[in-house]
C-alpha cells in the first residue's frame, strides 16, 4: 500500500506541474516507482493508480489518441481537488 500511495502522490504532483498533454512514456520516466517495472507491470500499476485517483475525486484523465499515429498514448489531465 505504501508504494500505491507514493505513486499516486507522485502522479498528482506530476499532473499539477504540467499544463500540456503527458505521454505514458513521460510518466514512466518521471516517476521512480514506475521506472523499474516491466512494461506489463507498469501498465497494470498505472491503470490501478488512475482508477484510485478517479474514485477519490482527484483526477480526470482524457485519453487522447489518433488511430493513424504510432506515438505513445497521451493524456490531457485535470486535477479536480
């Protein structure tokens, strides 16, 4: 549970500091708790963390993707509280 809280606080801090779209690659590179995870472990952890933050009312993520692009997924982020 300690890692979950640490990741969620790090996510909120990162999202508050950025006013532009954030790629999943940028998130992984800038949050130390995600950096050492395998690709699949990162995806599972990030998805769980997003759900937790949404349920707590702290975060609204808008997934932005273009089917014709091969770039990483990006998110427009809104911190609600």
